[in-house]
């Protein structure tokens, strides 16, 4: 089983976290380096101000994916199980 990598590093450019917090150059930012193509789409260009914010994003994503993960949606949503596992794994890693 592969593992997503959570990277905390100083930011190089100003930006805004998904929660609305301003992120200044030099402040710690959190990114996820995904382990699967499906997870890559979810975490692409996502920058978080903290592990707490990343955890909230993962929980919200898990709720959304859980609602979509039905037998009737199997034809519409591809790689849903893989994406769900990737998000759940990233969430679990934020707890370590």
C-alpha cells in the first residue's frame, strides 16, 4: 500500500488557504503529495494553513465521497473507492 506524503514547508508566495486564512511568504504551509492519480486531482494546487485545516478538508471530502459512493453511481464516478481511500489515508496521517 502506498502512502500520501504530507509536506509542511515555508511558503514562497502569498496566498489564501481554503479556509480563508491569508498565507504570507515564510509562513508554514501544508501540502499533500498524493499517491494515486485519483487523489492527485483532489489535492492538486491545494495549500493549507495547518494540519487542522487539512483534516477539515479531508473530513468534508470523505463526507462528500461517502454520499456519492452508491452502487448506482458506479458508472458515473470512476476511481471513487481509490479516491476515498486516499483522502482517508491523508486524514489518518494528519493524526500522527
